[in-house]
């Protein structure tokens, strides 16, 4: 199997997961590491993948579930999120690549561990407080994501706590937030000196196809068993980049 087909397949599987569930970076990024990409290459290519998948998913949602979007929440969150992404991208391109390669899998563990638990809304007493600090939370999530984290579960959790969204509505709004965030991240990496890997086209095509199918599955299923598989893969990637 050629490298292009392998990268396409990874992006396709990632897209299937990215839109309905989130946490696809916990599969995509370790896979890119295991295929030999270094830290900054993995960050850039992962953002390009994510942009293709979530943009396709968001387009589907805008066409078929427009009533689910909360534009006020999206704008508030992005006001800080964009700044966080830019700062993190600058940091990532200043760090030694070998060091970044070792750090990113461990950053991913934070997202992997959070995704294992199915968060449920229990108390709405602090909704107003969370609403006020949405820009700050967006900024922190941008920093985390820009350095290789998988922030999807965090964003969904924030939206359910702050606004009382159900899981599906939180997912829909999170995906549109991710469209902007991934665009800013990829552009910032390139602006600060990151280079294309040569596998962008198959990754984009795989992300588009997987993202479209994933969007159609969003309101029908939630394959939570994948989260544990991703956690195992992240741990393997962390071991490989640390000791081999």
C-alpha cells in the first residue's frame, strides 16, 4: 500500500470520528508520528486534516441543522480561541522539533483521558459565570490545541456547562468553532515557517469523505468504544517518541 493511500485511510477514519464524536487527533496524530513525521509536520498535517473534515461536517449541519447553531456563543468563544491558536503556533515553531515530537503525545494524553468519561450536565448554577469567561476559555483551548492537544471534548464540556446545550447541539457548535480554529492554526504554522509534507492532498480527500459520512452519523450514533482504542494508540505513540 502506497504512503498516499495510508494517509488517505487515516484521514478517512479520522473524519468518521472527528465530526460525530470528536477526539480524532488521538488517532490521527499518533498515526502520523508512527509513520515517521516529526512534531511540527504532524501538527500542520493534522490541522489540515481536521479543517477538511470539520468544514465538510459543518457545511452539512448548516444545510440540515441550522437551528442548532448558537452564533453568540461561537463568536464569544472564538474571540479568545483565535489568539490562543496564534500564540501556540508561534511557540510550536520556536521549539526544537525533537522536543516537540516528544511533548505532543503527552499533551494528547490530557484529551484522551478526558474523553474516556462521558460527561453529563448535572448542575446549571454556574452558567452565567461560564458565559462571561467564554473568551478566556476559548483562549486556553486555543493554546492547548495549538501545541498538539485534542480540545474537542473540553469545548463540548464548556458548551454544555455554560449554555445548557444537549450533546448533539454542543457537537454541532464545536465543529464550527473548530473550522475557524484549525484554519488559524494551519495558517499560523505556515506563516511561522512550517513546511508542507507532500501528503496534504490524500489527507484532505480522506478528511472530506470521512467528515461527510461522520456528519450524517452524528445524530444517529456515538461510537464511544473508539475512545479507549485511541487512548491505547496515544500511549503507544508516547512510548515510541520517548524511547525509540
